[in-house]
């Protein structure tokens, strides 16, 4: 670990992703990745020939998980917060992945910039979930930015995906079930056809609290529902499906 100290600051830590010895730099007391990132990277269908872009990438957890799981041609992450991009770029050096994983510090609402980028086979995104209409929120609060639609909203994200996707390219998104009608409506507005949905339930008997959605740029109208996934079993332990996703089996 001593060799790693040159990559981190005093208020940061290095987390072992338990996947191909990959490491991720995160704040000790800041926003930490959770099950959402792991579920999204598992839900995404990525091939070795693909080029992938992760929007709202934060400190880069999803690009690193996608690289570790699928080893695509290249993986990019786009994030507006400069401090997070700095951490993500240091994680690239930490893992010696300069030829595979890259990060861009930019606003996804900067449409002219997006149009200058290459087109991607796959877009992934774990966007802010919460509508920015409940109480006073500090716009400089990094946790709030990650959770609330302060700097971008659902339409901004889907419009950006439309611009960046290749013809028939795929968008993979994780969100909350109560926003599903909005997701479908906005995806169709920008001609990204909803193709697959998977509901995530905390446990059997509980309503879903996470939804995974796959869309295809200019795809035909056909929607498939995957079998639901339950996080915990009746004894309160992770289900076999979750253990498998976390590479514990």
C-alpha cells in the first residue's frame, strides 16, 4: 500500500473493488459508490469491441467496473465536478489503465462539446435521482449534486445520450421506479426506444426501489421485462443473485 500513497491525498482512501485487483480512490467522508453502480455494470451489455461512455461518472466507479467485467476497447467517463475527475484520473494511473480508461471534466449540457466527441456503442448513466424541488439545497454540496437534479436533470442526460450514441447504440440507466413514466416519455422524445426493464426489490414482498432500463437509439418498439432481482433473502442475507453479481460465487 505504501507505493499507492503517492496517488492519494490526506482526506482520501483507496478501496479494493475485488475485481481483477482494481482499486478506486474515494473520499474518506465523501460520496461512496454503492450497489447501484454494481447493478448497472452488471445490467449493461458490453462487448470487447465496444467503446463505452459513462455519464455523471463521479469518481469513475462504473468505468472501472465495466473495464474489469468486459474489457471493452475503451471506456470513458464524463463528470462536471473537477475534484471528482481529478480523483478518477489518479485512479487510472493507480491501476495503470491509461490506454483503456479516460475521464473528461465537462458539463453534459454542453451540447456543442458533445457533438465534437466520437460516437459510442454503449452509454451508461447513474444520474441524480431526486427532483430538485424539495427544500433548500446547497448547490456547492457535492453529495447533493450527486443525488439531486441540481446541475442536470433526466432530460439533459437522455439528450446527451442521444447525441453520443452510435446508430442503434444502447443506453443503460439505473433510476427509481417512480420516475419510470418520465424515463419512457423522454427516451421516446429523443428517439431512444425502451427495450428492457429490470426491477430491483429490497426483498420478497417489498415494492421495487430501483429500476434498470435499457434503450436503443432509433430502435423498434418492443419492450422486454427481465425477471425481478431481490437483494436480501428472508433471513436478511444477500441473495445468491446478488452474491453472483458481487463476484462472491
